[in-house]
C-alpha cells in the first residue's frame, strides 16, 4: 500500500476477508515492518530456551496499553518515594 493512503482508501481496496488473512499472517509470522521482523525472528529463536515465554513476551511490538494507575496506586508511589527520601 502506498504512503499517504487514508483509511477510506484502504477500506475501498481491502476486503474484510483479506484483512483477516493479513491479521492471521502477522499473528503467525510477525510484523510486516522489516526492522521489527528482525526482532521477531530473534524472539522466535530465543523463546524455546526460556521457561514459560512466548516470542510475543520478548517483543516491544505489539504491547497492550498499560492500564491507568488508580489514585491509590499513585499515592502509594509518592509515599514510598517520600519515605525513601526521608531515610537518605
């Protein structure tokens, strides 16, 4: 696909079935970006030697967005930092 395509352009050119095929391909074979594919290949080679680790666990891509911290969690971090600074 050419750079500068809009979402509407992609929707016109790619069927839902083709999108599912690409999603299945990237799930099994890794990302389409050449730089990230090298990392994926390394992760696939190393993962069998690590206990309870999948290649996806070793990848920077794709990661789930971190969950937002609760006010209690933020308060706890600030209190821990204050206690640490008080000891020093």
